[in-house]
C-alpha cells in the first residue's frame, strides 16, 4: 500500500493542505455561477466536487485514476443526490469532449508527470478559463536526503519551489499566474468537515499507520514544506 492507497482506503475527504476550509477560501475569489463548467482533476473522494455542485449549482465533472477514490466519490454524489459526473481517468492523458471554465487540482499535479498533466488540462480549458492548483512548495535549501525521503514516501514525481511551479505553468501555456496562500480562520473549521472519512474495512491498520507517518513527516518538515494556490489564466 502506498500513501495514495492509504488515503483511498481511509476515504479521506479534503486530502490537500488546508482541507475544505482552504477550498472554500480559494473559491470565494472566483466567479462561479450556474453556467460555469468545473472540472476537478484528481478529485479523490469527491469532497470538493460535491461542495462546488452543492453551493454553486453549476456543472461539475470529477476525475481520478484511483478506482477506490472514484468508487467513494460516486457514493458521495449518489448519497447526496448530486449531479456530478465522475470518471476514472489518468489526467496525464485526459480525453474529454467538453471544455471547462475552471479546472481545480488540489494536491494532485506533484504526483503526476507535470508537463503531461498540464498539457492535458490546458486542452480542455476554455480560452477564458482558469486553473486553480493547490500544490506543495519546498524551500530551495532542502537537502537531497530530505527531498528523496519526502518524494519516496508520498510518491511525488517532483518537488518544486514556488518559482519552479510558476515556470511549469508558463511553459504549459498559461500567461498569468497569481500565487496566494489564504489564512484560514480557525473559527470557520466545522467538526463535520474535519470528520470526512469513509473507511474501507480491509487493510485499515496499514492505512492508519501510513497516515500517522504522514502526520509525523508534516510536523518534522513544517519549516520547509509549504503550499501555495496557483491561479493560472491563459
Ligand atoms: C493527495 S490526493 C488529493 C485528492 C483530492 N484532490 C483532495 O484534495 O482530497 C491526490 C489525488 O490525485 C489522484 N491522482 C494522482 N495521479 C493521478 C493521475 N495521473 N490521474 C488522475 N488522478 C491522479 C490520486 O488518485 C488522489 O486521489
């Protein structure tokens, strides 16, 4: 079992830094209405896709290449009677007939071949559309040993600094990149959001051990590992 398998096994909703509170803060600055077409790439168990569909009544498509993630996302959408389309797809080879006004990628791109994922994403983004990406950024001072440890535990294909991420977005064809990191108001954190887990019965202990290891790594590297929101326009 790897880190992503453990997230799928535990059915973690909001498996990105800042969780749903960060998502809410990030979306507040965007213009989303009933006519907006949103694509959530690497949707995990579908927490963000469900939130968007419920709160903005717009068209939402959610894709992920992990079958258990998609199974749990589909269950979430069905239980809440939400008209979200969920598809098991590799975002490095996205082939969708539709074009989107907004693509959301929350803690996803670093797990993929970034050039391929961004090339795929930009192809399904309307010219006026925006990509919102929440990604881990590292300090350039990070040692090779620490870098190797983090990449191997999480299965990241790359660990990039903020400047390197911006370069990647520019190389993919985005013209304008805004970077921010909203401050989360602790009073906005609801217990319901914090409890968004949907456990599978098998291999629970192994999954919980990996989650524990993730928490220890996050604490140990809190001064070096950060995150940013990249708002990318064409
Ligand atoms: C850290 S989780 C974040 C999930 C979700 N965005 C969230 O915030 O809860 C990363 C997700 O990206 C998905 N993923 C990784 N590589 C992918 C790929 N090539 N194509 C589609 N999904 C991918 C994983 O299966 C996983 O669900």
